[in-house]
C-alpha cells in the first residue's frame, strides 16, 4: 500500500475504534454484556495499535466496569 492509502486508512480507523467504544458503552448500559465485551475489546485493541492513549484509557475503564458486573 502506498503512502496515500495508509493516510486514508488512518483517517478512518480512529472513527471505527470510537464506534466500537460507543457501541460497547451502549451495549453495557442496556445489559447486553457479551456484545459490550466484544465491542470494547475491539476498541481497546485498535486504540492500542494506533497509540491513542486517551481513548485507550476510556476503553479500559469501560471494560473494567463491565468485568465488575455479572454476565
């Protein structure tokens, strides 16, 4: 992939990761723990890969809250 392709991909990946995070938080709030776990885990992985520490921290916090619940 050439440089422009990488830049185009990187512009979208943060939005994708944020979408997983927001979906995970919503799933968690509505009692859908398995879906929440899947979405939040994916968000965490993506934020870690992109070294987006602020958003990574938010995903980790949401996962920690989720693990404190019974599912």
